[in-house]
């Protein structure tokens, strides 16, 4: 079929042609943000899930919907080596400059801009990556102590007052939140808690890997009462079928039921993999209807593409010891696995492997769904590890350190 017309869009954060199975979550966030705008109590939302389940796509869809209703937003992604203040400061400045255009919010927005100036100057020594234009001189004593857990709540409070004066809300959309340090998460939670207590229209819609919920709890014990943590997972078989069939049908192409079932089975319903299988199946098929044979012929190309991009980019970040650890995990299957079972495969003590496990968690490659359990954050990564790397039985009698 014509490759130019291919409707499927595998990519990092690329919107799929059919966002199947997420209407309930999108609707819940829509209600929460509207309640916050009206000054009614509602929790912020932090979506958690594995790689490739569509968290970024959802984040952007929710932001687009919020902007369409007149809510002000900022959007940032938290990389591993940037501070949260450095990420937020320039985005908050832009939001406040937009709010300043509203006559009824002008004074409050300017005060918030003075708070931002004090915030940036006060924290510059500790967070040297803060770079933000200063439109007003700082107001002495306003968010300028140089203590993040004190200053960020003051700044967010001033931002919330400006949003309230403009009869709108300010919503922060933050992706990859699991990379934010614990002390910075604590300051953010404190800021949102105080804003909620004052009924200020400020909220957070975030996304991160499954360990985010635990990290938020460690940062502040009351975080589970302040946030909803919806799990974004694989699609149900009916929704997975819709993700493939609707884009095809919209272009006048039919797909046989057994072909559709084969795609659903191969992808386990994970949205990113559905897009890869859909793309390569379209490119392979001669025409309508798409057959099971077309899917089978496309599968080799799909696996090759995944191995060289989606999986490989993560594999290349691993040290040799980290690769051996993950290969031992893969030998046990998709997981989750007990840390002791992984150690037994490597003939090492659990305590000796603790640093390697901690490094893999920090890199976002694995997570702990329960005490002593370990699981991949990337779906189907166990299959990739078995394809790319042979498992070598360690020498010795299993008593190594």
C-alpha cells in the first residue's frame, strides 16, 4: 500500500491516529482541572506507567484540552541532569507575562514576577543552571530566602493569586517526574499542598515511571492524599483492536480478524508497539484486506526496528555489570522477579548486587513493584535481552561476594 498514506505513527510522544482506551482518564483530568479553576477542592494527577504506554501523548492531549478552555499551562520535561527550579523558572515567567496582559490580573502578575526574580536570585548559588529573564526587581522578603522548600511555595502562591485574579488556573504539565530529586519533589509537594489549602487555582498534571509513586511518598508522606496516581498500562484487547482497525477503516482498508488478533497478541496491547506493528504491516500489505500473512511478514521488520531503536538506545546506556544483571532478569522471564532469584542466577549475594540494582533504578531501567521485587520498566525488554545477549552461567559454586 501507499507508504505516504500510512496512518500509523510510532515515535516518542507522537500522537497515534486513534487514542483508544483513554477517554475515562482524560475525562477525569478535565473535571479535576475545571474544579480547580472554580476554586473547588480537587487533587492533582500523576500518571504512572511503563515506557511506551502513551503517558506523554496523554499529557499533551490533556494540556491541549486545558488550553482550549482558557486555562493557562506550562509544559516541561525533567531530564536526569537539570534542576526543577531551572526547568520551572523560565516557563513560569512566560505564563506570568501572559497573565499580566489581563487588566484585572496585572498587579498580581507583576507581584508574582517580582517573586520569581527573588526566587531566581536567591537560589542561583545552589542551582547554577537557573537562567531566566528578570522583568522586575525582586521584592525584599518575597521568595528570596535561598531555601527551595520555603521559596517555591511562596512563588507558587503568588502565581496562584495571579491566576485567580484572572479567573483562570495555572496548570503545570511535567513529564519524566521520576528524575526530579527527592528534595525538589518535597518542595513541589509542599507548594501544591499550601496552594490547595488556600484554594488557589494551581495544579500539577505529571507523568513518570512506576517508581514515581514511591518517590513522592518518600519526599512527603501525605502525597497520596494530595495526588491521584492513575496507572497507564497496556490497552485491553478490544481497545488494542480499535487502535489498529479504526485508522485502517478510515482510509477504506479492512483487516481480517485473525490478523488483528495476531497484532494484539504480539504487542501485548502496548500502544507504542501497536503503532510499530501497524506501520510495518501497512508497508508490507499489498492491499485490502490486510491478512494474517501480512502481519507475519511484517513481524521480522518490526522486531528489527525495535531492536535498533526503542530497545537499543536503552541497552547502550548500560554498563557491563548492569547488562549482566538485566540479562539474568531476562532469563527468568518478563517478571517481576525476586531480587534473590536474580542474585541466584548470577551466583552473587543480594547485597553485593545492591549498587547495580540501585543504578538501574536511577536510570529508569527497572523498578520495584514491592519489597524485594524487581521488574523491567520497558515492556518486552526480556525478549530483547535474550535476542541480543547470550546468558553466560557464572563460574564457581554460587558463594561469590
